[in-house]
C-alpha cells in the first residue's frame, strides 16, 4: 500500500486551529484587546461594524512591532511572551500560545499597521486567508492598529452560523466588559457602526464598574478586601437586595484575567446564605490575585477556566471574606418573597436592620411590585368580547341562546347568580363546566393571554400605545442602551415610543397600553436579560422573545388575589386564545377534572 499521510499546508492547519480560537466575532475582539494590553497600551479603541461581521478594529498606543516582528506575528506558534515550557507557569501576559493572529489571518482579511515609539517609519501588512497581499513602510503613530474584515469570508458554513447582530453584539460587549473590568487603569473606547457605546476613562475599580454598568450600580456595591499569603481578594459584591433573577453580573478575575468557575461561584453564593430569595443570583466583581506559579491557565482553549493549586483553601477564604463584608455592611435581613404580599413593603425598601443603612433607590421610589397587582390585577389591552363568545357559550348560562344550541357539550347547571369561578390559594382559578371543573393556573394562563396579545400587536404593528403625560427618563448601562437601540423598531411596534437616546439613558414618551408606568424599567430589564440568555436558532425572532418576555414580566403572579370579575375575565380571555392549553413556555395552563374522574375519587 502506498503512503497516504501528508502534512497539512500551513493555511489549512491555521484554518483548523482558528476553529478552536475563533468561534465568533467576540473571540477576535478578546484576542485583539488582550494583545493590546500585553503591549502595554494605556488607550485602547475598539471599532466595530455590523456586530463585528464586517469590521473589528483595535487601535492601541502600546509598544508596537518592528517590521520583522510584524511579519512574524502572523506565524503560528510565534510569540514574544514565552520562550520555554516552564514559562507557562509564571505568566504575566494574557497571551502565550502565539496562535491568535495566525488563526485570525487564516479566516479573514487582516490589515496591520504598527510602529514602535523610537522608529521613524511604521509597517503595514495586508493578509487575506493567510496569504500576504502587501507589505509597506508607512508613516503612522506609535502603537498598533489591527483591522479584521469579513470574518469567516472563506468558511461560509461558519459565517452562516453566526447569530443575529443583536446576539453577536451582546457577545462582543460581554468580552469588552470583561477586559475593561480587569483593567480599570486603561482607558477604553468602543464604537459600533460609528456610535459611541463606551468611553471608559482610566480610573479606580469602583469608577470602572459604575462606568460599565451605569450610575445606579454605585450604591449597590459592598467592598471586599482581604490579603492572605495565598490570595488577595478585592472587589465588590452587590447588596443582596439587588440580586438578579438571572445570572448576570458575576465576574471573577484571577491575576487580571476573567475566568469562569462554578466552584468559586458556589463559595460566594454560599456566603450570601440566608440573604437571598430562592433562585436569586448575587452580583459580584471579585479580583483574586495569586502567585502565578499556583495556577495553570493552559487548560482551556479560550483560557477562561484555570486550575488552582489551593482550590479548597481559596473556596474557604472567599466564602469567609464575602460573608464578613456582608456582615460588616450590615446589609438586608432575610428576604422572603413568599409571605403575604399584601402586608409587604417592596423589597427595595428592605435593607438595613436598625443599625444598617437603608439602600437608596435611584430608579423608581414608588415602585411596589405587589401593590399594583393587588389593585388592578389584570390589564387587558384589547377588547375581546367578540371572540370570547364562543368559549362563553361552552359555559352554562341561561341568557345565552348560543349555549342552548351548543348543548352537545354543556348543559345548564347553574343559576344565573351563582358564582362560576373560585380562586384557590391565590394560585388557581377553578371554573365550573358542565362535564366537571377546569383548574386554571392563573399566572400561566395570564402569560398565554398576554403573549398572544403582544405577539399580535407586535407583528400586526398597530401601535397600541399610550402617551405618557411626562416622558420618563431611565438610566441604563451603555451596553443596555446599545441593545435597546438595536431592537428599537420592534419595541415601537409593541407600543413603546422613544424620545431621546443618550449613552446611558433613554427617554420614553409612550408605552404599550397593557404596561403601567411603574413597570417600564422592570420589563425592559427583563427583556434585555431574556435576549441575552436567548440561544437563538435560525428562526430567531425578536418578536417572539419580546412577547414572551413581556408576558412573563407582566403576568399576574401566584399570590395575587383576584376578584370574581377578574377571575372570569381571565377564564374568558384564556379560552379565546389561539392556543389556550399551554403557556408560552410550554407548560399546561389548565387541567380539567370530569365528573367521572371526581366520582372515581370517591369510589376507590
Ligand atoms: P500571543 O499573544 O499568544 O503571543 P498572538 O498571535 O496574539 O500570540 O500575537 C503574536 C505576537 O504578536 C505577540 O506575542 C506580540 O509580540 C505581537 N503582537 C500582537 N499584537 C500586538 C500589539 N497590539 N502590539 C504589539 N505587539 C503585538
Ligand atoms: Mg495574543
């Protein structure tokens, strides 16, 4: 048999290697930002077009490269950062594998411009799919600019696999935030399609966190500071009352590198023991500094997981430190969401015990998540009378002639004045039908109703909007503003109207009729959260995510007392839905118990 094994040509090997390093535009962003930091930059600019699909450019004022280095930097395993294997265990740089530029150049159009401070002329190199197209001397400022255009242009399968611009932008912003949070002393600029998304000035850690997440973050932070022989722990945790329903603002940095660690996360969550409602996630920004020789960074392709020598000790120390700080700052007593909502103060108002400080509220001091639901449990934006008749006819009712004709299903059973619905434990609505009873889950049923209504109004695009008497200005982080901006049209279809976008706020002058003013912030925050968590498939539609998100946020919840009228209108509205049987998230909205089934309960 003849020999069949061949070495792959470099450009093919690079393309394969690229698969590991570069999954999406955000991966390129991470590598380029890290290179700029390793080069000692103090100002870093990130310019994007079309969520990085068209352009990702990083411009730094770091040490630059000589002409030979510029050429070398695109070779595989070409790095200035380590020389021998032992160096791996004493890293002070982000990069060390020497793979990123080679990989990126294999799958994109790349343009490098670079100049060390003390050189007269700089170098410009253009590469497409690992092939050098041109190399020139240029006059340029000190530092490096690397532009990556048309990512995956030669791997259509990868390019087609990219998600919507919103999702890819979100991934990029995540990477950007991680790098920016790890380096408060470096100034960062982020422009997307010529809009400034972030302009982060060099400063201290608190300033950086607030600049990234918006001014309302400032009052939430509890500082953490502990030095021991094996680790220094610094940073902040957010007070428990600001914990999130979804995992979100959770950041660990180890030696200035963002990492993921469910083990360390567990330590922090554990420290919040008793302070968090079930299912809530604390926010934290924790910076661990350990001796470089006690960790192994080279265990994960994107270096976001690392191995610690003293994992157990770190766990214990982290837990103790966070617990101690929470105690010292005397934050919030135990929060219990399950108690009688009617007697409760909104959880924002809870806070310090007698000696503690009461958390201030920056967004909406009048917001009470329970009050409104008590008073005005269900708000239905549209008149549904016409459609409801068909379902109502299924119920017994003396004055409906239709019902009489519809006797195949139901027959008269009730006196007109008799109550037809009952609420059980503020959770279920029981409704009588001829053949037995229906048990409706009030929250899931209302989700279905709202979901269909929103979907209809968003897709049909008839604005069911109410103008606000006074436009409301809401502050968000720049990343959030960017997200809202990309889904502005859909939000407008849903009934929102916007007045003014700034870098960290949006002014809203109209809202959907089913939304009350006090809920604007929560529903937008929940929506952004849901879009972030969304793992979209090809049929990804913001409409659907939006309708689901709004339905979930605005639906009446378990624990809400419903008047008889409200119960009935819920039942009617549910059964005039196109798909009354399941919630938008696939759960059963009601169950029927037939008379037979009830009889059987007694016969067994
Ligand atoms: P690594 O970062 O693992 O060394 P890269 O492929 O990312 O590998 O970069 C290769 C080399 O190119 C780096 O080691 C560095 O010497 C040089 N380089 C890359 N980006 C820059 C930059 N922005 N400024 C100066 N040098 C850079
Ligand atoms: Mg690198």
